């Protein structure tokens, strides 16, 4: 691989992803606080949290758990690199699933009832957003004829104009991915403590720091995919992604948590329904 | 060269039969072990040697033709006898439905004459490789398993001779089947696999085993009847029952009906809806039987047939219906697998589902989808063989088939559980071969017209999410490790177990990592016979023109990540702390907590089944109804 | 002050344990987390999981039923950690002093870093206590550096 400009940009983007994610989480906490009429923590609060966690006394549940926590971050980064280097979108989705499995195995391996139930719910979360995201990606490639992000970006018409419903569906996916209410059954940082910390319960110190950064990377990756909806102009694309980001925070603050059954029903009906209608419309319009 | 090829063909078909007979006759455990091991080695060796052979046809001669004829009638009379003995109307009816037409076909029409009885091409060689490599490993594994099994049952007299006879016969019949160009010979070997399957399912002789074996038999006999339908169609329209002639003939509605019959036979063998119940019932047999049926033989016969006829059906509605049957099966079984409690039932549903996926790919019938089907077939055989062997060992060790008893198994059986974990990962996670196949399949679907693709896309989206769910939850459940098990027990296993499991595990990983090589050297030449090539693969990547799967970098990244992870976590180290149990942990007992009145209880977790959300009975009914409807549509669609 | 130490001071996550208080102090702790006082300004999060907590807020007197839970939660918190006794009961046993089954202040069970008297304490006091505890943490760290 020759070290040309675009490769350097890709590497820089990949390296910047965790930091972007951290800042975004800071923005999230700040915005949430403002919506609740509070001041909120500093913008770089997430970095303080992670650094603090990293330096804490290492408490682990067993010898597999730390490795799995690291693999969660690792595969999240690998999935992110598919976006950064503009490679295969479908493979990115499968890699994200792999990262999730690592997280769940880490949670399960502790044999703690709380993290175990959190992990089970994490599976249900995967079950509710994965097929929908897969469908959105397939819709994108049906329009553009390729799964490779470089090819999708080269498509001339902005995807938002052709797939507006898929964009709306991405809002749902993003809420699930960010573990926000109403879809935060598996574990959250908020006052819902019936499962203590859900899937995160048994992480502590540096394992928690790894998982936290992994989560940031996943959110940024998802936002980058939203950005594809207006690929010809990256600024509009970024704006679209940020709009969904703010939308997710708004939804988080407005809606109470749903049970997993209703989460599944909601994501599947909205997700499948909207994308199918959109595809049929495009088909009748002769676009695909 | 031709002699060399013919020898290999004779060896792969004849040797299993001969050594099967020998194991039936010769007494003694040592002789049998040596016999089976040597046969396995020769089979693997000759199937690998066959890869170097170019396509050739072959006529074994009159004696063999007569022998096949006589044996076929003997077989049909035996089925009739089985039907009478078990008072099973379907078996009697279906055997008569074969006996009479076959007699008419042979003695009145003299229709079984075919110029080239055997045809060895890329597809058959590929299938032979799968059958013999995976099959042989399973048979070697069975050596240990049957010892333990009979020890458990406390049999006075060993019945292993009979067992290995049918196991080896099944391998031989499978090999014979994939070489056959004559429909009659194909039909004959097909019926032998049905026989072996019947005999192996009822091997333990319990009432349940007998019932399930009869069910499996009559479902398999439907396939036999369908074959005869095709033979008549072939005879009256093309004037020959050679597959090569039928495949290249001008497609007429009548001929399409003939192909529909073959598809029906394939569905019955591959346990597609509505025939899925026999494969679920087959798990009463000793586990090596399941391992053999699910991975390399029996169900693969149906897949082979579909793959064989698919190129002739390009662009027909029949092909689309075949795809629909596969897609529906894939999705519904994935959902049903979530709620299964019995380990082998989960595996069985996964087998049926994956076969559905393969059949769907073959039905979509483009170059890309056909590639996906072949890749899936290859990797599915390896992984499923591995998983069944692991499940069998676990079953013999913990005396339970219920996966709720598998909690934290990695603490109790570290070696076997690791094999199972990797086996499960190879079924649904990147960067393993099965996922590569699924990935190609998705690429294939989106390159078809939307009106057809949309329903299939939705089925695939739901099905693959459900697949991730049921594998993931099971995989996770095995790793629920009690802290006390940190000092892991050392697991002792007999050599054949270790050899078989390590062997397939290594094969699975090496071939997954070398997937581009496999595609270049084995899959693409096979596709090239019928389609224009659409997948290009270099050492590092597999490219479909729609997407690119970076196999090499993915593996390198994964390995690097594991090494880095081990380094960092080693450096960070850590103190092992008991789980959070609301602060009520019992000191010195990491899994216990104080309950009311200072009682002590162990914290335990149960696996998630969604028992109340998924209604198995009505889903099953729905599956049968939709299966029957689709088959009716399959025959009606020719009229269009 | 290093980056890590700054982070430790900027991000105290709190575990709240009620040893059997009258709930007066508990409500004040919750009040401190509401928008009016907004503890999150200082990076304080009510985490509820000892394995991720830095500060243990204890209300109510230690007693014979739950001292082992308190001890266990304390043991499950990784270093560096701080304990704040919130309210008179937690400091000395308060009105429950010398009652049967009551052991007295929580310092009978776990080492306490900051005592917050009051019945019930005010949210401002709780915030002040956390700041004091963090100062103690910073001081400790500095003296270690000097050595």
C-alpha cells in the first residue's frame, strides 16, 4: 500500500475516532444537562473518566474477561477501520457484531447474575437493531450497486434524496447503538439501576476504560455511516450525522425505557416498514 | 491417466463397502480400529488425489449394471418388508410406488441403458473431498464414541460391527452417488443412503429410535419416488436417463416437471420444509451418526442434486421457487433454534437452516450465488462435523443433552469446550468461512431483480440476526466460568477423540484463513463449468465486484489484536474479585451469597430461550403448510 | 499534578449505601444530584456499582445485620477509594447510639475519610464533603510524590 494522501487521511481519521467519540460523549452529557436545566460536566469529562478508570487498581472477574474487553475495543476499531479506509460496509456490520459478542462473553464469563442478565439483554438489543441496519445497508447498496464505501461515496445523487426513510430508520439504530432510552435495557449510566450496570457490571478499572472507548468508537462508526447519506458534500453529511446525534439525545430525554419486547417490535416495524416502503417507491420510480 | 482415475473411483466407492463388510464379519476391537483407521486414511488420500484428475466418463461394465439392478430390487423388497413389519402405510405405499414403476421401466421399456454411467467432474470431485475428509474423521471419532456408548448402555454383546458397516457403506454410497451420471445409478445409491440412514437411526433399538427411523425412511422414500418420476420424464422427452443429456436438452414444461421431481427429492433428503422433522428425529441415534448425517453425507446428497441441476434451470420460475423454499426454511429454523433446549436439536435446526441458505443460493442461480452455495457447503460440513463431535463428547461426559446443564462448561471440560467454542464461532462470526459464504450470498441477492430480491432480503435479515442470537447465547453460556474453576482441571480424552477434533479444528481454521486459495483453486474451476466467473480472489482478498472481503488483513489484524491484548492484560495483571452479589457474598465462597436468615445459596443463571415468545407448535405447523404449498407451486409453475 | 491525578479528582463516581438511616440523608443525597445542585458539574455520577465507584457515601449507623454488606462493598471497590459518612448517624450512631444491634458510627466497620454531621445533612454539605475528600486524595498523592 503506497502511502499517498488518502491513506494518510484514513489513518489520521482512524486514529482520531476514539477522540471524536470522547468529545461527542462529552457533548452528549453537556446537552443532556442543558435539556434538564443543569450545567453539566466539562466537555472533556469522558476523558477524565477513562483516564481515572485506567489508573485504578486492577480488579478482574477472571483471566478471560480483560482479554475480551480488549478484543471488544479491538474489533470496534477494526470495524471503524473499514469505514476509515472506505472498504466493505457489510463486513463492517459483521465485525461490529463480533465486537458485541466479545463484550457479552466478557460479561457472561464473570458469572454474575447482573452482568449475565445485562448480557442477555445485549443480545436482544443486537437482535433488534442488527437486521434493521443490515437492511439499510442493503438498501444503500441496491441504489449504488456496491457495498464498498468508496463506491458509495462516488455515487452522484445524495442518498438522502433517494432513501429518506432509511435515514429516519438510522435514527432508531443510532438510539439503540448509543444505548439511549427508550432502548437502553442492557445497561446505562443513568439512574436505571435495577441491573446495577447491566452488561457493564463486572468491569472495573482498566477493563471498563477499554469497554468505554470501544463504545465511543462504535458510535462514531455509526455516525460515519449516517454521513454517507450526503456523500458528495462531506459537510452536509456531517451535519446530517450530527442531526441524528442530537435527535438521539432528545429522544433519550423525552422517552421512558421500553421493555425488550416493545423495543423489538418498535425497531422492526419502523425499520422494516419504512425501508421496504422506500425501496418499493424507488422501484416504481424506476431508480432501481 | 484414465486408469489412475478409475482406480481412485473404484477405491472410494468399493473400499468402504469392503471394509464395512469386513468389520461386520471380523470380531475384535483392535482389528476393527485398525481397519477403520486405514480405510479412513486411504479415503482421505484418494479423495485428495482425485483433485488432480481432469474430467472423465467411465462405464464400469455389465456385471456391475446387473449387480446394481439386482441389489436395487432387493433393497426395494427390503423396504417393503420394513413397512410391513413396522405396519407403516407410507413406507409400504411408497415402496410399492417404486417397485412397480421400476419393474415396468426396466423390463418393459428397457430404459435404464445409458452410455456413460459414471461422470467425474469438478463438482463430484469437490463433493467427494468433503464426504471423505469430514466423513472419515467422523468415523474415526466413532471408534472411541461407540466404546463409551456401549459401556453406558451396558451391552453384553457389542453391536459395533453392524454400526461401522452402515457408517462405511454410507460413505461409499455417497461417493457412488456423486459420480453417477445415469439417473438409475444415482437413484440406486440414493436409496442405499436412505437404507443406511434408517438402519443407523434405529441402531439403539429403542421404541423412539424405531419410530423416528421409520419416519426418516418414508420421507426419504418420497425422494425415491420422485426420482422415478424424473426417469420417466427423461425417457419420454429426451429418450435417455443420463443426467448430461437431460441437462442439455431444450427446456419444455414436461422436462421442467422432471426437474421439479428432482428438487422434491433433494428437499426430502436435505430436510427442507415440510420434510424437516426426520432430521430432528434422527438425533436419537448415537452422536457420530448425527455428525455424519449433518455434516458430510445424507443431507449433502440433496444439496449435491440441487447444485447439479441448478445450471440447467437458469432463469426459470422453478429455480425461484427452489430459492423461496430455502429462504423460508433458513429464517424459520433460525427462529425455532432459539428456543431449543436439547443441544443436538439446536445443531439440527442450524443444519436445516444452513442447508436452506445453500438451496436458496442455488435457486437464485447466478454465478455469484452459486459460488456462495459452494463456499457455504464446504465450510458448513467442516464446522458441523466439529460441533457434533464436541456435543457427543460433552453428552458422554455430563450425561445430559440439555444445554441448560452446559453452564460454565469451560471450567469442567476445557479442551472439548474450546473446540465447541471455536466451532460455534466458525458458524457465524468473521473471519471464518461460513460468514464469508453468507457475505457472498448477500452480495448475490442484491444483484438480482428487486421484485424477487426484496422478500428474500427481509427473510435473510431476520434469519441472520436470529442465527447470531442463538449461536451467541449458547457460546456465551459455555463461558459462564465459576471463579473456583480458575485452576482448570486437565481433561483426559482417548486418542481418536483428540485426533478427530483437533484435525477438523485445524482444517476449519486453516481453510478459513486460506479461503481465497480455496476459492481460486477449487470453487472457481467448478463454477467455471456452468457460469461466467464473478468472484476474483487474490491471496489477501475475495472480491465479488460488489464488495470485497479482506480475508488476509482481517486475520492478521485479529491475530495481532489477540497478541497485543494478551500482552497488555498480562502487564496490567489484576486481582480476581468475586462477582457483585448485592454485597451479600459469602466470604471465601465466591459463588455463594447469603439469603434470608443467613442461609447460603449459589448464584446461578439460566440461558435465554424466549419460550413464551416463540410458539414452536404453531410455527412448525406453519412450516409444514408453507412447505407443502411451495411444493405444489413448484409443480404448477411449469405451466407458465 | 499529572494528567491521571487530575482525572481522578475530576471524576469521582459515587456509590450510595444506606446502612439503615431514616432516609432523611438519602433524600438529601438525591437532592444533590438534581438540577438545582447538579453534582454532575464536578463529574460526579451515581454509579451504583462498587467495582466502578471511587467514593462510598454511607448513611445511617452501622448495625449487626448489615455491617458485613458494608465491609463487602468497601472491599469490592478498587483503590484509590474514599468513604464519606453522611449524617450524624453515620458519624457516631446518632440517636441510635447504644441501641441494641447498633454498632455505632460506620468507622467501626470501614475507615472513614470525611465525616459530615447534620440531621439531616444539607446538599451543600455533601458537595463540600466530596470536595474535601478529593482534596484529601490530592494531598495524599502530593505527599507520596514528595517522599
